[in-house]
C-alpha cells in the first residue's frame, strides 16, 4: 500500500531560499545568533554531587527529617572546618601550642563566624589546668607546663574521654604520649543556610571562610591543613573550568586537523567552523535564556553537537561536490544536494532528538537538563547545517566564480579510485556471498553480547567527580596556560582514610520517631544494635553507634551526680536508664552536654537519630540493606536514611534511568523511523532495517562497559540512549541514500555501491573527526568525564562499523523479502548468480 506523502514542495521552498536568496538566509541566521549571544553566561554553574540527589525520593525524605529535627534542635545553621595537624609528635608542647594558637586566631577573627572549637590540645590543656575555660588560658596552661606534665595530662585526658582517640592518628601511643597527626574542629555559626543534600555541593557558604582560615592557620607555623566542605566545593568548581580549559583546545586542534583533511578547501573549512561555532553559541545562549545552570554533565554537550554538526557539514559539502564533479552548476548542484540531505537530516535529527530526549524520563534533574539541552542543540544544529551552511556555500562559490578564486580539493570523499573507495564496500561483499547466514550469526552474537552487557553495575559516589590525587604526567606536555592546578581534596581524603580510624568507616543513620520517655525507649534503641549486620562496625558484638544513649553514658563518666541519677533509674545496671526518663533528660539538657544531646534527640523528646559506623569498603547496597534491617528492629517508627542510603537510591535511579531511556529511545526511534520511511519513501519496513545496526551498537557498548568495569553513573547512564541518537545518524544517512539510489536502479548492488562510496565516504570523515573530538574527553580531570568520552567515542566507532558492515547484507535481505515492484528481488538473484 502506498502511503507516501508529498513533501517535495516543502523541500523546494527551502531550496529556493538557499540557492536564490543566500544573503537573506545568512542575515537571518546572523541576527538569530546575536539574540542568542545575549543569553551567554546568564545561567551560572552547578557542580558537585548534591545536585544529583535533589529530586530523589530518599533525599527528599532525608531533607524533611533534617529540617524537622534541626528546627527543634538548632537556632542557626552551622558548619565545621577540620584542622589536620601533622608532625613528628603533635602531642608535644610546641605542636599543642600551634593547634591552640591556630584555633584562637580563628576564633578571634569575626569574618570566620566561629561558634566554638574542639581539639585534643584543648582537652590536654584543661587537664593540666581544670580552671582553663578559654583558649588564651589554655595556651597559658600549656606554656607553663613541663613536658612530663603534658605527657601525664595526655594519658589522663584519653582515659577520661576515650572518644579523643578518634581525633588522633592510628599510631597514637598513650604511654609515650605521641601521635603523628590530629584533627581539630572549628564550628561556624553561618548566616547562610547550608544544604541538607547528601553528597557534596558545588557551592558552600564555607568556601570563603575556609580559604581565609587556611591563610590564618599557616601563620602559626608547622603543618596544619584546613579541610572541609568549602574547600571541596571550590575544587568541584575548579575541576569544571580546568576540564574545559583542557578539553576544548585539544578538541579544537584534533577536529580542525580532521576537518582540513575532510574539506581540503580553506573556504569550505571556514564555513564549517563558523557553522559549528554557531551551533554551540545558540545552545549555550538558549541555556542562559532558559536559566539552565552549566554542570559537569553539560560539559559533554559541545562534543555531542560537534559530532552531529561535523557529520552534517561533511555530508552537505560532500554531496554537493558529487554533483559538481558531474558538471552541475553551483545552484543546481546545491539544489540536488539539499533535496536529498534535508530529508536525511530530518530523519537523523528526529531520531537523535528522541535518543537524547529519552533522558527526560529520569528522576535526576541534571540528567533531564542534559537531555533537554542536547535535544534543543541538535535541532539548532539541523537548522544551521541544513539551511545556513548550504546558503553560505552557494554564496561563497558564486562569489568565487565571479572573482576567479580557485577551488582546492573539490573531489568527494570515497571516490571509486581512492583507497577509501576500495575499502568501504566490504559489507557489500558480504551481501553478495551469504547475507542471510551473516545476519543469523549477527543476531545470535548480538544477543550473547547483550546478555553479557546486561551485567553492568550502577554506582554513584563522590569519588567519580573528584580530581586525581596527582595530575597525570602527560599533562606536562600541554602549554603552561592549559595545565590544571594542583588539587588537594583527594590527597587529603586519602590521608584521612589512611591515618585516622574515623577514615576507615562511614556513617549510616536511623531516624526514630515516637515517645522517648517510655520506659523501654532507650533499651529498645540500644538493643537494635545488638548482633550487627556484616557491613556495620562492631565493638564487642554490638554496633558502634552514636546516639542519645552514648551521650548519656559519656556524660555519666564525667559527672558523678548525673551518673548516680542514671544508676538509680537503671534496672539492669547496663548504664541505660529505664525509669524517670524525663528527669534524666532534663538533667542532661541542663548540663554541659546539652548541645551534644540535642544532636541526637529533639528537645520535646519525640524524635532521635542513631548513627552507626559502617565499613568504608562495604557496598552501598549492603549498607542500605543492613541499615533497613536494623531500623526494622526498633519498636518505635524508624527510618533508614543518611548519605549512604541516599547515594544508593541515586545509584538505583541511574540504573533505572538508563534502562527506561534505552527502551524509550528504541521504541521512539522505531516508531519514528517506520512512520517516516512509510510517509516519505512508501517503505515503512526500511525503518526496521535502520534499527539493526543500532541494536548491535547498544549491545556492544554495554558489553564494553562491563569488560572495562565502567559502571552506570550520572554520565555513563545516558550512554545507551546517546548511542542510539548518534548511531542512527550513520545508518539513517545510508538507508535514505540507498532508498533514493534504489528507486532509480534495477540492481540492489549498484545502489549499495553508490551509497557506501558516496555517503560512506562522508561518514568516514565524520567518524574520524567526531571520535577524536569526543574521545578527547579522556584527558578531562575527572574520571567520570574520561569514561564518558571513551564510551561515546566507542559508540560512534561501533555505529560507523555496524552501518557499513551490517546494513548492506541487511538491505540485500530486505530487497528479497519485501518482494514488491520497488525491490527488484529477481535482479539480486541474477546478479549473485553472475558473480558466483
């Protein structure tokens, strides 16, 4: 049944503007560019991992919990800064004085909004002189003490407060009063609200404070490193700018080289580069006008636009040259080229937009933004390379003929007498010999590869976004202006993990709601940690926890009167009160332990949170499952939450998004291709043939990810839908060109040969340019961008190979199976008989 629609009149209308009014077209596009120029820089930047947790249900629950809890317990937002002190012995008199003086100078600086400080040095000073309650008096106490007195004070302080060892390195020796490192804490009372999101944010009210604190801490001498969320936020922002500074120039150099090879004409090269720059300008201008912040994910958008833009540009110029070498004039040749290419570009744009837009199904805001921006950018690219570039080429060549400027390298890529022209028909040879057998083997092998690739893991961690501890040596070969700065965050976090016991574990949280004054409330809370799961850190068969119970026990060890109160109300003498809990709580909140208590219990005794230490090498899945198991043990309402649980939820969302976007992209592309080929060519089955190389590509990408141990994360989670979007680009060009050539031919192999040598030559130039242009992301500072560049480059290469090797045999079989008047199956058999 012929369901074709008459679209030629629309193509003719666009052709008329391109070939007869090129100056008007150029003026319109330049005015539009000026409009988008106004949007540049208007969107700001967004970095860090917290942006990916904002719309996750688990994070929303955590945010609600934190807001409810902190509304009761705190009057102002607070933030902390770590002072990491290293030396031969940080418990010696000179080093204790350095820490105290650093904290005193930070405390007395009003710009730092310091609300309090803690450190082992302060505990030792108060042990030396119990009346020392301020930093100046503590400094005096240490200055007047002898080394022997300090050693005794260290041992006494640790005995009284065992928790101090958490702030000392693992080489701490109580007998010799020595340790190589210690951590002091500075608490800031912030006027700006801090984020409740899991993960690290790309912006922090502590950034300026901690950068200033670094300068002040260095003034006391010794080795004191200032660390905290502000420093981390600053480096997240630096990673984006440094990655762009590396990737963009390298991509420009590589792309320029291959464009020179592909175009081989300075004027064509200039037109192509201007068109690429215009596509980037329009897209970033749109982001500014739409208020979409630039994030790590959107670093990948320019290379993707370059990939499609380069493909469109090379196809347009190459197809135009094919007509020119046959003797056609400038306008006639461009009219013929755009007659074909505008349809092909429409098919490619439609499927590519569907592939990218499928990411709008994600629950993660940055992934949705990526899908939207990439889809809009592809539409812009279609308009620029489908209309602006041909008009610019017509205007330039008309002017060139008038002035007498010679042409350079006007032969199309893939000409029959070229080396490339002899390599490209490899798939046609397969189609001549055994197309059906080849397709059967292909389907079976693709199914096996796909099943292997289905085992790809999903993961979301802060480490994916952090720069390396040491910059790779190859960066030394870049110009000094492009070399990234030295980063400290990764080195500091690694040092903390290696040096302190607190660095060997993470924390998970259970939020408890209910009356904390019931007699069994605290016993139930403590009992939940008995017989802890495997991922929990255990102390004598009990989970290592911090809760209102541990606060009560800790304060009882320091306050005899409070200890007596607890003992009178403790039925089983385990240090946990069972009776008169209101009285116990009231006494606790009237003591020096008030602030610490309110960290784990609300002032109205209706909610609490329990923090459990978990092994740092435990998987997010194990920690999440174990936290939920422990939460189920509580007699009151208990919710598993905390950073690890939220990050696991993000990981699950990423895996779900990858699958859903893949299904949507495949289904959307299939429906679109079947419909468009039915409407334009009268052969809807060509749409199914068009999808075969894409299925091969997607399976190969997934298998590559598993083989290289690259998980689905916030960047690579989009790679399957991107592989569809970019992969269909290659196969759609070939299928559409074949459909046009086959209509005018009585031999399927003649049509295939003209297709792969004409369009295949342009595809080769496009593939080489875009694989290197996108592959250059591997030199980005963050591992996540390197993985994305590697996989996207691989996806383009797989798509190119699948289109040239898989499509020709598939089209031969299609010509046989369709068996209508347009397919000429008999000519295929005759040709194969002759060739055999």
